[in-house]
């Protein structure tokens, strides 16, 4: 005989009731049957029914008289509460009321799961707590519903199409039209979603997340959300999955989330603050808050995220306003690593202690953004994402072999002509390694120096890392990056641990003719092997060649005119005041060498090595064609110069007093050509380099 418990009986006697059953539950040998009193009736299984039908499952889910739960498969954690831990199959189940709400408690091994229902609300509030990792190393709640009743869900994860064949590992399908589908595709970054689900005629079923504090993977983690088959609509809430996951499984933290049933529309905000009074294992009521006054040194073309993480919890906040202030509420007290992300790239880290109060942080200055270095050329953005590259808009929605993808063996990328969409973001050892080229030219100023070639990676599969070949020069094989050991680039994610490889390319590697192209070929090297798209591979965030002589530095140099390739020298090697400065064939004499030193406020003195006298505009003139001489240094404005990079390794040299540029008179290209000052117009006779 089933027993029925009607909750809030007195209140219901005083309130007009609909024809539907009152809020409450009944118990039988096989199930607890719970009625919300608002059209939703569901059952929690009490008897083990075998694989995917275990104690604690939702075994029936009826809304407005329609059954949505698969009868042969339950909705549960992983494959069932009796499959969570090795050698532990016993599951305990209890039901009762707390503060007028119904609470079902399921305990399997060290995991406790709750189903909670409030009167006349078609929500099933859920909470999951575990003090130990499961035997599979993953943790997720899966709703296994009827796809004939809930047919509408994201297309990339719809594998109900007939005629499909396995494309990879049995969980990625190829349709007859050449397109790919998988539960791994179309999944949003954690910070970008609050709910996901499926809809049917006048019904919608969605899982709404909480703040994600007990999940693992950070704000940009993508993982399974939906999968539709010919008979099942799976809606999955993942705490920890292991696929390209960069953090350890968090234990001891209560995860709260809600199954929301609507009339077909999207769910609104869920208020689960009442859970504080529901006597839940692991519930933390004492909380803190961290707010920030702003971020400085950011690039306003990108969205930034402030993340917090420790072994217990994770949080993230999106800055707003001109100052990029931010707020992270409801945090479990503790010490957290704080990370500032430019899009998805770490550009600043620190540590913050969260107490049970509000902590206000002063403006944080970003100092670790690699994009501040001056590039000779740069392909892509330093932002932790390859989405600006070839096929970049499809990476999270389909397999690399999908017919909609452009050929991964792209033509050579030509710096100055090609754009990011011409560069493959993924380099596979067995697909396009050794065939992906970047072609570029270097000016005479640049080819006289070594420069740093930088590869930023967002992920790497099977230990792959870049090995560049520039003309006939081969870069060294570097150590493999630390990355999650799972499939990645084929399952809709490009994000692992961001990593950077720097290679100093020697001056001897460059072509000696500025009109001749240098050729960079990228290789993916690894101690492992594989075939096709499962061969070792890496994902590119950004590639650039950083100029080693494009920033003003103090030291002793020859000052070389761009147009003539002649150097600035003191006429006849004089050591006298007012001796003329002219361009000369470089002999390496000290009278052709100059020591550059900062004098503050962005200005420099330029002192001749031979004479010890300073480069000066004669007489402190502010007129065009005023002569340049050497003179005893006394710190006057006519002896101070602003030096600025104008591109390709060349510099303007502007006098502080006159505001005019160092200039080879009449654009002379012969030895003895006079050096003067003149209005700066970016002429090649006004540009110089230092060597």
C-alpha cells in the first residue's frame, strides 16, 4: 500500500485547489512519487533495475500529463548512483520535508545527491556533494529524456540523423552529407551560459547552473551539454569531465543546479537561496566578496575576465565601465590565485585572501601581456584563442574533417598581404606540419640583427610543440608543454594550458637581400605519433617576430642613414667644438661611434666616442637646414634628442629644442653628404638605425 504525505495540509485546505493533485509525495516499494502541485509529477527509483536504472534515478518525469523520461534509462549521476565507486554498489535513499519543502537524499559511497521541490513550482532543485573522486574520474548529472517529446536542441550535437557513420572514437559521427555531429560540439564556454536544454510542443526543459564554484576547468571550459539520438534527448550538467580539463577534480564542494520546466520559453533567474535552510552536506553559508577598482594597461579591443581558483572553488567576474571595475560576490573564504585574462590569455596573476566580508582591491596594472613587445610582424592576437584564424569560426562546432572546413593545407602566408583567416590555427604532425609557410621580407636595418620568433599555443595534443625552420636555420627541439592528456582539437575545444615558445633566430639565418623573401616553415614535433587528425598537434594563439632593435636602448652604436647606408661621423675625426657632422663610409672609427644615454623625460644625449662631445644643432637654431655639429655637452635642449621607432627597425631622431628631425641634406647618398635638421616628414633620408 502506498503512503501519501501532503505537505502544508492546513494551507491547502484554506486555499482553492486545481484539479491536479496537491503538493506532496507518496511512497511505494518501487519509487517515491513527488507532485509539485503545478503540473509536474516525477518518480525517484527505489529498486535497482540494472545498468542505467539504479536506485536514486529519476525514473518518470510527467509534465501536464505527458511522460518525458525514458522508461529504460534513468536520469542520474554518471551511469547511476551504484556505479560511482569501485566495489561500492549500495545506495541509500530517504525522503522527508524541511521547511515545507520536499527533500530526497541519495547516498552512494562518498557522494550525496539531493532532489528538492518547493510547493507549486515546476523546478527540481538539485545539489551534489562528494568527498572523493569517482572511479571514472568524472562527475556529471545526465537527464535521459524522450527526444520524440523534446525534439528541439542544438544542431551540432544532434546525432539522430539516419545513415551516419563513426568518424572518430564512436562519439563523433559523420552524416551522409559530410557534416560532423557530436555531443562534444556546440558547447559554450562556462562564463557564457547560464542554462541549456531542449524544447518541444509547449514545453521546455533546462538545466540552470549556479555560480559554478564546484566545477573544474575555469571560466572558459567547454564540455558536454546536449546530445540528441533517435530516441533520447540527453541534457548534461558537468562538474568534472577530464576532456581537456586543466584543473583537478574539486571535492568537498557542494554543487547546486536546477531542472527548470517551462511552457516552451527560456528559463528565468533561479533563486535558490532557500537551500541555506535545507540541511545540505557541504553547504557554506558564510561568504565573502572581492571587488576591484579597475584594471590599467588593458587593450580595450578585448573583453577581460577576473578569475579566482583554489582546490575548493572557482569564481570569475567580467569587468565593466571605463575603469574596468569588477565584483565577485558569494565566495567561500580562503586564499585564491587571482588571474586576469585578456579574452582567454593570462596576462596578470596574483594571490588574494577572501574573508567573510567585502575586500576592495586597488586598480591592478597589467604587466604580463606579450603583445606589448614591438613586432616586426604579428599573425593573430595574443588573446588565448585561435578563432581569428582559418576555420576559426568552426573549431568548436565541428570535426576538422568536416566538409565545411577549408583545406588545412593552406597556401603560404605572406606577411603584409595575407590576413589571419589565411593562417591554419592547428598544426598536425600528419596533416600540415612541414607544409605551413610564412613568407616575409626584412629591411637592411632588421637583417643585421637576430630577432625572437614567438609561438603562443592555446593547447597541445600528444606532446606536440613547434619547431621552426627559417631558410636553412633549424630551431631547437624544446620540451613538451604540460597539457591535459586527452583528445582536444577534434572534440570542439582549443583551450588547454596557454604556453609560449621563444626562438632567437640568428642574424646569419636571414636573407641578405631586402627584396628576397625569408621562408619560415612550421613543424609539429613530438615523441609520440598518430595518424591524421589524431596525430600530435598544437593550436596557435599568436605567432610573431619580435624586433631586437626596435626599442630605444642606451649604449654605443653606429648611427646609419636608411637611404644611403652611410654612418654619421665627425668630419676629419676632429675633436674640436663646432666640428661638422656628416655621413661617411663606415670604417669603424671611434669618430663614427656614438654613446646614447637617457637624460629623462624621453630625451637622450648623443656623445661622440672619439671626442667626447655632444651632437648639437649649431647655435641652438630652430630653423630648417641648420647644421649639425659636435659641442661640449652642457645639457641644453639643442643637445637633447627624442628617438622613436618608425617601423622596420628605423628611427626618427628629433631635436628637443627645435622639434625638427636629423636629416641628410638633399637626400645625398654619397660620402661627405651633410647632416642637418629639417621638418620631419618621414623621408627615408630622415630615418636611421643603430648597430
